[in-house]
């Protein structure tokens, strides 16, 4: 076998744009984003310069958890369109040089899934889930004491049925967990993968990838117990090796959602016969602090190096407070447990830092995931309490604002109703939302959109080569990368005072202007040719 071609290795340095379909663009005017809306905006995405689109679940779903409660993986939810439209979208994107990734949710299905409905009727499908008798004198207590996976929620992960039995759901009661020890569950998911690869997708994002396997005894939760009863169990690796065989037959790739503090165990998922990449959550949640960011970058590159896998860099996604808002707060990190209503935010400061962070992340070796609306510099919206839909809010007893604030439908056209999204949006757009509209930003060379477009044109020069740190004052990050026409430098100033630039031949791009003395101001990043 020869060396893999650049086309086969596209994923190692790709910029992948995350599409949350419900909030991207509404093609039929009903207030819900759909595939017709995405197809109409493909030229925008091509001009932005992204390599691929990752779609959050677009399957048939009761939408109890934003589509992560899947009722049928082979059917597009009617709110979004049809399977034929999905196939057209995949093909049309490919013609523009944009690949497609779909989202698979293997830990659980919707309670409306045919398997679970048959299980509720007492059929043999019960073996495909985790049904157990309760504890206590009359079975009135849950089978164990596992905590919910929804942050801030003290609700149990078991629901009792009228016949007295209980079923397991690490997330909402409408999302029963599958029993991955059963061969039919494994077979079904491998067939689902083939179904989508046959329709031209280039890859699959795996939701909650470290949660599938459960201790068959379902013991009580004991902090620090190894192995964990349902996180990062060794049985998972055999599952993903089987999946890799399927993907390799189609030159497909995987990206796993793997939240693990142990870097060695994290890297196991990225061995050559398992997943290609996994999300890097330490960088996403890292505060705007030079030392913390450098540590996150170093640790990320170090944990990927032994298995030869590329790192992934992401500032925001559909679950996380938007970057502009997060970086404008006193606490610039991210933690689900600390989300609260009414947190003071300096949006001007947050925007300046978000621009700098964009150039930092895009200069790092590996792949970058860009959540829709980040290229517009959208802030987190505070949703009126009576309009919140996210189950995280309700399961927290109303203390957690939930994730809807980063899911508000995008503004496309400043002078159109609902900022050009389509019909009246399923989540309310804040006043002033039209000021962020894509058409305004496209005409403004100083806008966030123009910055991203310029950066994505230059970024291929960075490739997947190594990073070398350069000497820099405290609070300043400076590194070099090999470029196609000589060395490229990235300098980020997080210190309180301006800093001198290292020797260079040309300034390629800046997140903001230099000061009158040609120094790099606070909260600003530049790309230089060495």
C-alpha cells in the first residue's frame, strides 16, 4: 500500500462547520430551519471556505432533547425535509468541495423508537434495553443510584413503568439507554453507518461516545471505582474497531465526543484501528489565560502524538455558551455547573477576545470545528423563561438557563423580517439581532465574518505540521508553524500591555489593528510570515 493521498487525509487539517439545522435557515417559512434552507445557503458556506459540514441529528424525533432522541435513523424529520432532500444536500455540497458528516447517537434512542415501543408492550425487545426490577420491599426504589448525565440535575436515571419494572436512561426519560451487550444493537448500528455512507457522507460524529457499555451488574455508583460502571469501559474499543472496519470500506471518518480527564485513556480511542479524531474539550472550556491556554495546547498535542492522531480545536458548540459572551465575563472558562441567569457580560471585550481566539485556534495543528454563528460573532441570547425549551433547564429546577441561548436562529438579512431567517423563529431572536446579519458583515471588511473568510483562505498554508513555541513575554503566546512558503508565526497577546512583534517579513492577518508604534495590543492575535 502507498502513502495516503492528501484527499484521504483531508480530515487531519479540515475546518468543519457545525450545522444545527433547526436554527440555521428556514426554507419554507414555518419558523424551523430545514434542509431547504441549508441548500440555499451552500454558496455562503463555500465562500466562507469550510471543508465539511457536521449536521446535528436531522432524523425523525419527538425533539425532547433537540433531536438527540432519535426515533428512526433512516428517516429525516418532516420538520427538516425528506431523505431525498438530504441526499441532494450531500451531493450539492460535494459539488462545491464540501463534505458532510452526520451525527449518530448510539447510547440511547427515543422512547418512540419501534424497539422501545415493542419493549413497553412486553416483547423480547426488552433485551435491547436495560430493564430491571426495583429495590425495596415492593420494588419501589430504583435498581441503582447512578447520577443523571444532565449537569445540575439530581433526577434519577431510572423510570418505573406501570408493571413495576424500571428502565435506564442516563439522559431524559424519553431517551432509554440501549444494551450494547446485545448483538442486535451492534448489528443495527453498523447497518445505520452503511446506510449513510452509501448516501455519500464522509464521516460520522459519535455522540456520548464513552457511555455505551455498562457494567452488566449495574452496581451502585462509587466515586473513583475503576472500572467505572458506565463511562470509558474497555468493551467500547471492540465496538469501535468494528465500526472502523465499516468506515474504512467507504473511506469514511469518525469524530468522537469523548469527555475523559485521563489523557492516556482518551488516546486509546484514537488508535489506528478505532476513531480518527475526538473532540478536545479542555481547549473549549479553557479560560482566556495565556498559561492555561498553553497548557491545554501542549497537553492536547501530547496526548494525540503517541497514536498519530490530529488534534481538534473548538471554541463553541450547540451545548456551550457562545464565545463572545463567555470571553466577556469575569469567568472566561466554561463549566455546565456554573451557568446562571443574568451573568454580567462585556460584549465589546468578548468580541475582541473572540476575534483573537479565532486566529489562535485556526493556527494550531489539526482540525477546527466552527459552530454556526461564531463566524458572525453572535453573543449568547438570554431566552425568556416562558420560551425556554431545553430539558436541562427544567431538570435543574429552573436554575440552569439551558442551552437554547446558543441555538437562536441565525440572522441573514438585516432589513428582512426575523433578520432573514424565514418565518417567525422557533426561539425568539433578541432585539438588535439584525445588526449581526451576514449581509451587513459581508460588506464590512472589519467584521467577524470578513475575518473568518480571510483566515480560512490563508489557513491551508499551516497544514498539519508541527508547532514550535517561541520566546515571548509573560502573557503572550507565540509559536511557529512550517508553511508552504516559509515559516508562519502566530502571536497572541493576553497581557495587559502591548508587545513587540518578533522579526517577520510580512503581516498576513490580524484580529485587530496594531498600535501606533507597531506593537500588538492586548487581546489581539496576528499571523506573520517569518
